């Protein structure tokens, strides 16, 4: 298999274009589906590996499966940074509004992710443990958030805007992975494009309470992403990007389903009365 350095320039440009089109369509489709369900389920969808899955696939396609597996090692930390992005946005929104909150939260995401890269956090197990700590705290925090339904479904313009924005981010991840190295490619592939698009639309076209109800499902959804990164890291070098992606995404979805079932069982568990 040729690496990106050996691919002709026109082929590499086609790979970038493919990442833009496929990734954008994938993301906009999931968010639109989430809008037609309850907001918490929308949060589950945006927490799944959408941008990152397509980004890793194209890193593997344009470089090698090993390069994509290496890029996945940093992603548990950027996944945790993505949750911090959401909470910072919700915290700052009442004071400075939607746009400024998104910029500030995005800057915080980039600074945190850059610090992890600079410090050489490249052990996926340690990174996963840090992610799990952030997710556990996040889950208990969002339990008090309200649950509010969407008042309307996004129109064609909103769906197209999401697809364009997310596609650009994924295409940038492919270029960055080749230019700056695999860890930075992993950071950009995990950039919270879905969070930015969803929070902007939720807060501006619905309400901040609707945005909070979406975030309520995000911590559980991200467990699927965590499982995906572990699977990609383990499977891509041996099975390649196509089989590795299929198996990894199945593991991601199954992880979310199992965790939801366990949480529902715990919430509905009623110990029998003592005799």
C-alpha cells in the first residue's frame, strides 16, 4: 500500500475531497436524525465517533493503517476535552452569548489538546483513564439538566451548512496528519465540529435549555467513541482500515447500548423489602 508521500498530488487531492464530502454528509445526517428524536438521544448521536471515525479512516487511507492507529492514541484526551468544550460553552453562554462562547470554548479545547500533545501523552490506556475520569464527573453533572424537545427540524440550509463545516474540519485533519504528524492529525480529527454546529443551532434556534438537554446524552455517547479509538488502535494495523472500521464502529455502538442498558437497570432497580 502506498503512503501519502508516494501518492500523486492529484490522488491526494481526491482523498481530501472525499473526506470533505463523505464526512460532511455523515455528520449532517446524524444530527438531523437526532433532531427528530428527543434531545438526549441527539446527544448520544453527537457523542459517537462521527468526525473522528471519518478522519481516522482517511488518515489510514492517505498514509497507512499504522499511522491512523497512532493518531488514535491521543483521541481519548481530545474526547475528554470535547466534553469540557460543552460545559464551558454552557457556562459562558448566559454571560457572553453563543458566538463568543463557542470561540472561547474552542480556544480552550485547542489549548488543552495542544498541551497534551506537547507533553507527549501517547499511551492510549493512560489517556483512556483520564477520559473516563472526565466522563464520570460529566455524567453525574448532566443528570440535573432539563430535557426539552426540538421545536422544529433543521431545514436544507442548516443541514448543508453543517455538512460544509464538518467536511472542512475532516479534510483539514487529513492534511494536518501528513504535514504535522499523526498525533496532531488525531487532535484535528477529534475536533468538536459536531458540538460546535449542534450547540450553535440549538442555542440560537431553540434555547440554551434545549442545548443542555442535548448535552445530557453526550457523556454516554462518547463512551462509544472511546471504544472506537481503542478498537482502531488495536485492529487497524492487523485488519486494515475497511474491516477495522466496520468492526470498530460495531464495537462503538454496542458499547453505548450496553452502558445504556446497565444504567437503565440500575435506575429501575428496587431492592426487595427486608422480611
